[in-house]
């Protein structure tokens, strides 16, 4: 926790010089670790499934356990961060991730590993729910886009770089080392966070225990209903979960409506730009996870690449995102999100479509350039969409806005993972390639949704 002598920052004030560098480095490392913990298991899923004797569809729960725990925790953690301080919650998250990584490495069954991954998910939610809120305090308002672009690079490195790190580790060690490597990294990030993150204003009335329980029930039941459909569960189970989620969600919205600082931001969802940014972010991440989870299986089962090479072949995704980051860090504050995000999602859609039409025996560069185009597109899409959500949030609502950015991302990723599991279960032949086609179509739909914001913007300008 920052020293009590550190002044409390106001939104838009920002840090300067070395203090900003140290603080944003702490946030960047925390985000990187949280997302590395999520993504590092993707490439190893076939290996882990074989080692613990479960089917590929069941092995997806190694990813879903993290996702589910993280999604249901995000908004309560964002509210808790507003109550105890964003820096302190980030530090708690780093501690949870580090301890849970040890338990992941010691697990020898799907149940044990999934439970440990769920704890990791809660730790990741602590970090991700406040990461962009911290950036809003670290960077002055005029250059907020640069901070959000850097956060987008860290998200790309974590999600896209996880497979690369996994491949390197699997080349020289067994899969438990995927999690053991997090322990020194987590301790390093925790020390840096303790000494460099700034103090932010505290809102005493943002966290509500009953609303937190309703939030967990609503998101958890709806995600479990989708997973039940993906795994062909009985209709009574699906209906029961759907009804639980819908009723809990209705009670949550009813309880939060009219509050000055609602945990579930019903007030901000009435803002058109914020609402559309949330929806488009969700759709985009459904598309990305249709690729990220299915393509390692494609590389192994269809193209017969070993696990040690699979992660390296996924590396062009984060490379593409990082390649556009220097330009995006400046364009994000100048060019409308409707233009940048639409162009980005179109590029991503075309990249996935090109992967769908890969030849039967592709060379590594045939794979690499297609993934690079998709990654560059996603790098163009994400920072402006996140920025528009943050700047349209009312003053004092950075925590809720940051939480909703992550809700859109993680609900999208969880839905994408369920779609992959459903495809594996329902499509007897070529399910992996089908996921790439679905991913391209979903990204194109996201592009169309994003483009409508430009039409709405022009209409608003004419009426004014």
C-alpha cells in the first residue's frame, strides 16, 4: 500500500516523470501476470487433458474455471476497490495469484486444478477490475489514450504471449512449471505495486454484500447455463440455471437502480456511447477466443505441430497488436472510436477468414502472416473502444467503468470458450476450422455494430 504521506490524486490530474513511469510499470506488470495466468494454459490444454485423463471438451474447464471466477468477481471487486483503494485491491490480487499458482502446479486432477484456477480468477479480477481505473489516475486526461493503449498492449502480451511462454516452458519442462514460473514474477510485481501505485479517492458506499451475491448468481448461473448447453446437459438443468440467472439479474438491477454509486452500473449503461462500447467489446472478445482456444487444437490435430511449436506459431497475435501500438497511442486521442474500432474489427475478421482457408499443409509463414493481420486489427480496435467507455463515465465512477471494460472482455472470452466446446461436441468433422469461420463472422458483426456509432455521431452533429 502506498505511504499515507502520498497525496490522494484526483481524476485527470495524473502523475508526472519518474513517478508515472514507476506506477504504470506496476500496473502493466500486474495486468500481464493476470492475463498470462489466464492464457498460459491454452496451448497446454491437449497435454494437460492427456496427463490427467480427461476429454478435450472437459479440459476447456481449465480455462473456464479462471474465466467464471473472474467474471462473477469483477464488479464486486471494482466496488470493493472504490471502498478500500484501487492500489490496495491490486496488491491483494497479486498475492492471490501468486499463492494460487503454487496450488495449480501441485494439482493432479481436473477438480483440483479447476479450483486452483478459480482462485487465480478471483485474483485476476482484483487486478483487472481496477487496472484502467488506476491508469485514469496515473495519466492526465489529455493523454489518457496513451495509457489505455499501453494497457491494451499488456492485455495482448498476456493473452497472446501466454501460448509462446507455454511453448518455451513445455520444451524444457512439464506443464506444472507453467504455474510455478508465476511465483517469482508475482512476488516481483507485488513489491513494485506496494511502493509505486498512487493513492486514489475512496467511496464508502460503493460495496453492497447483497448486490455482490446477486451479481455472482446472475453471471455465474448464466455462464453455467451456456456451458451446460455446450456440453449437452439435460434441458431441466439448463432451464433452472437460466431462470436463476435471469431472476438474480433482475433483482440486482432493481436493487441497484437509483443508487448514487451502483455496483452494477445501470446508470452508465443508459449512456449510448458507454452501452455500445460494452456490447462491441463483448462481441470482439467472443471472436478472439473462438480463435485463441480452438487454433492450438487446429495446429496439433490438423497440421500435426508439436506443443513446443504451437505457442510460437501463436506469437504473431501479440506481435501484430504491439506493432500498431505506437501509432494507436497517439491516434486514440484524435480519431473517433467508431472509425478505428471498425477498421480494426474488419482486419481481424479478414485475418480469421484467411486462416479458415489455409491449405492442407501450410508453411509456418502462411500461418504467421494471417495471424499477424488479425492481431493488428485487434490492436487497432481495442484502445479506442476502451477509451470511449472510460471518458464517458461520470466523475468518480472510474472503478465501475473499469470493471465493465473487463466484464465485456471476460464475458466475451467465456462465451467464446463455450462456443468452442459446443463446436467440439456438435461438429463431428473439422470442428477446429469451423471455429475460425465462426470467429470471422462474429468479428464482422462487431465491425458493423461499431460502424453504427459513426452514423449516430453524424446524426447527433446534424441535430445540434
